[in-house]
C-alpha cells in the first residue's frame, strides 16, 4: 500500500508540475530573450549568458554548433527562439502532420517526410543545419515552425515578382537585376540557363510568376484508379490489386520479380 501511494504521488507530481520538452525549451527561450534584451551586449557576452543558462545536452549542443561553424549570432538566435511556435501553422506543418497522423513515425522518418515537401534550397538548408550540429528534433521544429513547401516558396516568389516587375515599362536589365535579387540560388541558376537558351526576359518572368498556379498533371493510370475506387480510401492490398489489373503483362512480370 505504501509503494502504491508513493507511485500515485509521483504521478500526481509530474502531472501537476512536470513539463514537456517543448514547454522546457519555450521556458528557456523566454528566459534568454529577457536576459538578452540589453541591446548593448556583444555576441561574446551573449554567448557567455547562454553558457551560464543552458544545461546538459543543450550546453553540449551549443558548443558543438560553434565548433561546426555556426556563427555566435546564429547560435544565440536558435536557443532564444526555440520552442516558441508561430501563431499560425504553415502549409508544411499541416501537410506533414496529416501525412504522419497515427503512424508513430521515428525522428528520421519525420525528417524524411519534411524533406520530401521541400524545394532543393530547402533540402540544402536542412542538410546544412544537421552538418552544423543542430539536433534532429531541433531541425524538425525549425521546419515545422518556419519551413515552407516548394509550392509555398513558388507562390511567395511569384507574389514578389508580380509586385516588383512591370514587363511593359522596365528594361531587360532591370528585370534581370530584380530577379537576381529575389530568386533562390536554384531559381537563379534556372534563370541563367533559360537566358543561355535564348528565352526572352519577359517569358522568364512569366515562368516564375505562373508556375505557382500550375498543378502537376495526373497520369492516366492515377485518373483510372480514382475513378475505379469511387473516391473511396483504399487499403494497401486493394490498391495493389487495382494497380495489377490496370498494368500491362510486361509490367506485371517485372512486379513479380521485385
């Protein structure tokens, strides 16, 4: 009876006073923000505050990030904003939560799921964060709070270019200059390649503005499967069965060999 009562007390204590990892991180971030509010602090002094405030794994991670090439400003920004969610969920966060719902995915699987939604520049940013010593959990939190899907990035680029560029009154040089300032590194390379191919500047502007509205076309097979399923959510077995019925004999033989 005494042991049972002790266990109940421990459970009640943690239910009342315990904090989740996100709550602890948010609490630490808010504390750091308050301490770092003195704008006269040098980066070195701010890092000193972090060293005195962070504990355990966080302190080790901070030192690792500095060794791996993160600037002091980057480290300070990371630990003083971590755990503080945005007011509105991004399209990326909503999509990833929907895809992972109820599947009990591992950290690596969630990272992979996020990566699948990112542009080439987003993927490069994720790889760079991991290389610099950010924990996988911190990378996930960063992209869930601040990341954008490739489609979101395209829409944002299209909106900026629409506001800044007037193809009827601007010279080619002005439009190319503005695009160079606004496009991501990957899109900038694409623009340069299109120019080499002889595309007109107006057509290139049109490409980056209109591509955000172009949805990838569904294959004939996908359309037929949707029609046959009547919009019903199929199990894996049902989907495989339907696919096999629609495939040619050569593809079926390859499927059997896999």
